[in-house]
C-alpha cells in the first residue's frame, strides 16, 4: 500500500514538473495542425490553392478563411513566445514550397500534397521544439523525437 502511494505521488510530481514551455508549444502545434487541415479541406472544396506562411507577428493564410465579425481569422500564436520555421524537404520544393518571396506551405487544392514540416520553437528557449508534419496523404500531426 505504501509503495502504491509513493508511486502515485511520484507520478503526480512528474506531471507537475513538466516543462511549461513544451506544453505551450505542443498546444500551439495542435491548434496549427487543426487550422492547416481546415485550410486544406477548404482548398479541396473550393478548388483554390491555399498557402500558409509565417509572419513577424504569427502566421497568415492566403486567401484567408471565412471569418465572422465576432471571430476574426486566426493570425497569432496562443503563446506570444512561439515562433515557426518551415523545414525544406529534399525534392518537394516545386510542390510544397512557394517559389515566390518567402517560404509557405501549399495546402491544396489536390487531395495529395507534398510532404511538409513546420517546426515550432520558443523564442526565449530555442532548444524547445515541436515538429508538425504531414506525408502529404495523412493529416498534419505532432511528431515526437525518439530518444
């Protein structure tokens, strides 16, 4: 019984000590994955290519998704410390990355897109990173580094 109590207490302390920066990055990555998939679906339905790119304040979809007056389209990270970088994958530049003025992700209109990766990192702790990737068929998903 005592060992079980110690095990539960140890597990609780471990969860309480989880790095807050990593949790914030993961939350931003999950949100971005959902936004990218929504834009990808919008592109497939409308037949209009949608691009996502990083800006100084956050990110931007081109063209922007439909928004209401009460809720403008998302353009900023949940955590102001979050930054993003598009990873260049060999052999995908013609399909997956913009050839004009800066990097962007191409999210359609084809059902199968080029493999694409976005790395989110903390501006104050650049060693904290989370990767969000798709192989072009499956949805964008958070990737964890294997130890």
